[in-house]
C-alpha cells in the first residue's frame, strides 16, 4: 500500500509563514485559502526542514481543523 497519500485527497500549497512548535501557515494552490498546518510524524522523525516559499503537499482534516504536511516538493 505504498503511495496511498495520493488517494487520501492531498492538495498542494506554498508555505507563507513559519510559526513556533512546527506550525506553518500555508496558502493552498487551488483556492488561495490560508490554512494552519503541522508536520507529519515521518517528517519530524527525519528532521526534514520546511522553509518559507517551499511547495508542500497537505492532507486536509475533514472536520475543518488543521492540515498535515506530508511531503516537501521543493
């Protein structure tokens, strides 16, 4: 079941602002909306750095909460 992140409704976005405690403000590519996002567990585990203006892939919480950053694209 490798590659299931594509099936879970991922969206792309650009990091606009870096906040404390591994939180990020991300602008979605399709709607232009700003969402609050946090790093997924594997990204924290491997200490992948996410900077301002990085393209990232997000999984949006279906209940309207935060989004989870699952992949850094650039």
